C-alpha cells in the first residue's frame, strides 16, 4: 500500500492541464476512472484529455465523456500526467518514455504489482477497483459527483467486482456504489450494456470458445482459447471477449482458470488467469511479462497457442501443488 493522497490532491489542485491515461487494452475500471477524472477536472475549469493507444472498447462507447478519449496526444503539452489503473508503467503503451519523463506524474491504482512509479502515488491493493479509490479522492477533493461522473465510477467498480461476484467485493465497494446510485449513476444501463446486451456474432464466438474447453490436473484447472481467425470471421475484437474467462472459472471443481487468445500474426498470445483458491495468479502472470491481482491477472507473451497453453497449465499445476503442500 502506498498512500500519498495529500501530495496527490495538491498536484491536482495546482495543475491546469492534465494528460489522463490508463493501461493499454483498457477495461471497464480503466475507462471509467479515466473518463470520471477528466470530467471532474473539466468541471473545475481545468483542461483534460484522455489518451490511450487503443480505441474505446465497443461495449463502453456509450459512456458519458467517451468522446474525450484520443489516440494521439503529446504528454509534454500538459503540466500534469495522471496514470490510472496501470499496475506497471510499461502498460501505458508505446508513449511510456515520453509519459514517464514528465515532472508531475500521478499514479492511482489497486494492483498489487504497482511499485509506485509516480511522483504522487495512491496504490491500495485492498480496494475493489481504481474507481473506488478515485471516488474517495474526489470526495476529499470536493468535486461535485454529477450523474455522468457517477456512472463512470459505478461502471468501474461493477465490472472489476464482476457484478459483486468476486473476492474484490469489499464492504467499501458496496458503500461507494450506493452513494454513486444516489448521485445519479445509471446503474440499469451499466448492467444492460455490459452484461446483458450481446450481438449474435458475440454469442457465436462464445460457442466456438467454449468448444475448446479443456480440463487438467483432475479438473482443478479449466481453460479455453480463441483463435484469431474466429474473431476476424465474425468481425469482432478483443473487447468482445471481456468476460469469457469467467466461463471456465465456473466449472465445478475448477480452482484456477485461463483464457488464451491469439493476438496477431506475430506469434503473440494474450492470456487471462483467474483463481478461486489461494493460488496467486499474479505471480504466474509476472513470469509471463504480465501482472494483476492475486485472483485475477493477465499477460502477453510470444509463442504458439499450444506452446503457451502447455506452459500455463504446467505453471498452474505447480502452483496448485505448492498451495496443497502449504495447506498441510
């Protein structure tokens, strides 16, 4: 835990122009936090832009402030950099060097792998999400939580807790979401657009992915994979698979789960890991150039799909064995 909230709030109050960013391939928490902060800064008469190397995920394009996200911006044109929900500095993407060279860098995050790379850091791994942390900072800052800000923050908490179905669902997350709903968060739209609505193509993709289900280690490991050609044939992108890893995780008897996806024709594989026991999947992800949380982590690594699958299964098997031995 790193809690330099006084220094961080001072930097926000003193700054005039803000370059707000988050990790590449942003999820709901990253996007929600970035948009909420940019809207809050603008409500205070400050300049703010949201930058990401990747486009807004399709399922989040309706969010208030979504038009603030750009894919081209020079961090040197702003006096303050805000990096949100980014557990390792390299995950900001190809502009890392330019971003990290700036003299005023704010880092707000909840990943246990975050080493406090900012000049003012609030890193609280026990929080459900970056949006939960950001809400508390905004209250202390004195920002009026508008319905637009509330909707973005609510979405971040709701998605990182998987609708309050995972271990990140801490008491404060419930409390904050109640306050955000009272402030006007469009919670019904969040639920519908993120977890209920689905295109026919996405359902067809889910069918193909589920058909790859494999069980290992006497059913304690469950995993699926997605082929690049499947996404291309159906006209879909990676964000259309946002919650697919939860399906192998739901298999009765499975203690750890994985989802692997062919990322491009350069031999890159993107992986998502989940745990339902005491196995720390973030440690496994770190060995594969990734990171995340103890029970939810991800990575991107070179190799063929089958080669990476074998490596992941072996690493998960060894982790399960260590966990079993430590229990005795």
